[in-house]
């Protein structure tokens, strides 16, 4: 046979093998595997029946089941949803921690305001006018009482455990 004839024969054989590949793959789980130990204590495995009578036959079990395209897409979608839920939970945890820090800061500021307002008869405040000029003045008793009431509301709001 010439080289062209061999190439054609190989191509035909390849087509026959690959066209029957699924049936070969399905039958692979039914192939017997033989195990035996030779006279040199070497363990052998083969698909061919050994010449010795001292062998054991093993069987194979396929535990893998291929998923369909729809099942793989559903699993990917589920994984995406779980990742999104995890991201949202992490974001919520971070926001809660940030809010807790802000509440603690505001609570402490309100407590300090009340302590300062109650510890001095005259409380000096500095105000900046619309023209950018700063002026100093003493709070009136009414303003002081209003600021104490506002700080107590802040304590009620920010100092809850």
C-alpha cells in the first residue's frame, strides 16, 4: 500500500473511532479489570484476563454525572446570587460599624455639651456672620436652656445601647 493509501486508511479509522466514541465511553464502565500478583510479588492490573488463575476481578463505578447546559447556567446564576447576597451582607456590616462609630461620637459630644453648659454660668459662643466676620457673645439663659434640651434629645437618640 502506498503512503496515500495509509493516510486515507488512518483518516477512515479516525472517523470510525470518534463517531463511535460515546458508545465506547458508555461501555467503559462495564469493562472488567483484573488484579493479580505475580511470582515476584508485583501487583498487576489489566483489562485482559491474566494467564494465572489467582486473580480478582474489579468493577468500575461512575460517580460523575455531567450537568446539562441549563443546570450549569442555573448553578452559575445561583452562585452569582449567593455572591451578591454576601456582598450586600458585608456592605451592611460595614455600614453598621460606621453608624455605630458615628453614634458613639455624637453621644459623647452631647454628653460633653451638657457637662459644659451646666458647669458654667456664662457660656461664650463664637458666631460667623454672612459676611465672614466672627463675633463673640454670651448665651442667654433661654438659649442655654434650649441647647441643654437639644443635647438631651441627642443623648436620647445617640446614646442608646
